[in-house]
């Protein structure tokens, strides 16, 4: 009897479509859409974006007076808002996580071609 239950459970688990990591390409930015394969294109209504692939605003303090004390009022009053332009562009390759069932995708990050490390000089 136990072996029969194990067989049934194994068959059910094999039929589930768990989350998976997939690679896609940005084919449009307004509206945002991604090409996953030759037969599958997903739109922005099927995706959630991480901060790695979207513009966002952050508050920072340049040259803090007390860099080791994040609770001080003097540096807090000197904060400024900075916009980080990080949106996706057509042709970029992205890493997506397909949700259970494959109806929604989480756009995790972009893929840089060529490999290796990037060093920016300031």
C-alpha cells in the first residue's frame, strides 16, 4: 500500500511545472516585452521587475560627517535624492525566473556579454 502511495505521489510531482530560470531578450521597451523563445513572447503584464533592471530614486549623503553613525541627524538632514537610470534597452539579454505554472516571470538582472569583470575608472 505504501509503495502504491509513493508511486502516485511521484507521478503527481513529475507533472508539476516548478519555477525555473530562463534567458530572454528585450524586444520592446514601450510596452516592455521579452522574447523567451521563438514561440514565446511575454509582456509587461506578465512580469515583475527587480531594481536591477529599472530606474529608481535613492537618497544619499555625500561626504558624511559621521560615516559610522547612520542614525545621526546632521548627515540625515544633508541627504539628497539621486536618480539611478537602470532601465532595460532593446537587445539586452536578461535572466528571468519563471513562476510556478509559468504564467508570471520575475526579471532578475541583465546579462553582460563577453564575460569577465567590469572596472570603471572615475
